[in-house]
C-alpha cells in the first residue's frame, strides 16, 4: 500500500517513520515534509493536497496538522476520490473552536470544566469574577498550542484575551493525560495514554508551548482509565457529532485532567497530538496502516484489538533559542548522527531545513524530538537525554525533567 502523509513537523515525521516500518506499507510519501521525513519518505513537491495524492497514487492520505483539517483538506480529498484519515472541516471544529467543543460536550453530558464564552470586556470581567484564580483563558481559534494562559495574575489573563473571542474556564486540578482515540464516526478504538509537558521550563514554569516532551506508558494511571474515557467521553462525543449531522472520523485527541472528582476534558483536538504521537506510535505492536485505513473506510469495528509492545518511550524536545516567544531560525544543527547511534533512539525533525549551502539549520521553534524506546522507562529516559546531549544548536534548550518523577 502507498501512503501520503500531509504535514512537515515532528508528528508527521513520527507517522512517516512508523508507516515506513509497517509491513503493510510499500511506499510512504509526504508533502511538504522536512529533511528528516525525506529520509523515510519520498517528498511530493506540491502544496495542493489533491495534486499530491494523485502524484503519489496514494491508497491512504493521512492529514497530520490541524490547520488543513479545519480548512477542509479532508473534504477536498474525499471529493476527489481519495481515502482519507482525518475529519471533515465541520467535524474538525471540535478543535477549531473551543466554544463549539464546549457546546458538544455539554449536549453529550461529557465531564469538563465550567466555562464562559466571552466576546466583550464586560463578559470577560464577569467570567473572571466567577471563575476566580488561577485563571484559564483560551482563544477560540487555532493557536498552535500557545492560545492558552493559566495564571493567577488577573491583568495577564485580561491581556491574553484582548482582541480575541475567548473561553474562560474553571481551573481543573490534577495531572494531565493525553488519550488518542481512533474512530470511524461510530466505533472508538483507544490507543495508549501518554503525558506531555507544556510549559517551557523545568518544574512546569514559564509560558505554554506546543509541548516540550512526553512519555508513555503511564504506570501510575488507573487501570480503568482508558475504558472510562471511552465510555464517558469519547463515545458520547462521537455519538453527539453524528446526531448533529457532522460525523467525526479520524483521530479524537482527548486531553484530560485527572481531578479529585474524576477525569474531565481539558481540550479536544482533531488529530494526533505533538509530541505525544512520537512516544505512542513505537509502542504499537499492530499495523498502524491497518488501523488508520479501517478508520478511513468506516470499518473499525472489524479490526482486531490493538496489540501493544511491553516497552517504554520518552521524547525530549529541543527548542530554538528564544522559543516560544521569538525563536531563532537559520542556526546550524550538529550531532544528529551521533545521537541516532544510541540504541533505541530516533531523532525526529520538527523545525528543520537546509540552507543555501545544504547545511541543516533550524526553521522553527521546536526543532527536534529526541525519542528513545527501551524495556523500561528509566532506561528510555536515560537514552533520550544521552542522545539529546550529543546534539548542538547554538542557544538551543530543552527541559531536563521529562518523565523524571516516574522513571
């Protein structure tokens, strides 16, 4: 089978790499891709996803990022006859609009934080009064993981909302967990849970980012968590979307807080999370292609239960100098080959490019995901950090505490 991956970040590198190692896949293509993806896939140089699908003669198109999903790329591809993994534009509003997602959760009886949709300073002031600190303010739009502020500083909360339609939420206590759920609009099949680290600095300090690292499995999570989330969150949401005439088929990312009152939804995403995808996919013992394809053709119920390898995975994200505010680009990257020599390590490209001289340089805020897979979490973490230490980017930085409290 031939697979086209749309996107050019670390998530898409992880998808392309996993698919390239899948016995069910004969060839992997990507657009636009990146230098790392180019090592495991043929890049199709066309910004038009329909043209790229035709050029690659893909049996399956996998859309990675949220922006093309919300813009309707899956609809365009399906109209052109392609088999697509990814929701329609209407269904992708679960991620594209926080207010829409909250309305769906309310209708479906899904446990989540209390919330207020604010379109004026007066509404914002009333919502902040009602919620109290710590204040949680989310832009009601796509924001690449940086549209959320959690702060005790009311002035900072008000500044974050300025010029935006926002959703103010009650603060949810407890650790956060990410659970990916494959769905064809009827059946839900969960993957393995992961935990990511959103703040830029050790000890969860500093501004939110797109994610500075992740690990899986979660030995401390309740054994009943996955079934509980499917039964009380994922299935009711999928059923509600179908009842609205906008069935959701693809990947429903459920971001959870394990509160003292049980699991509650922090956010929905309409695609694989980044960087959690990097740690979950290498744990999968079943065919990734078969699972994505079954979801895409509406046949997930016939798929055998997923098998999982008895290993652990950790990814450490190396970011550019200045990230997340003003990341430096065009900075040379050295040491990837040395890092990849460590057993179980794959260095995944997220924000890289070649300059005019062919040198590998930074092209974004999150540059690399250094992933290690090992028999246990302690070993995986040690290997990931050993590999990260072999990579040099002037001014580059990464957290030193990914999975530290549990390994």
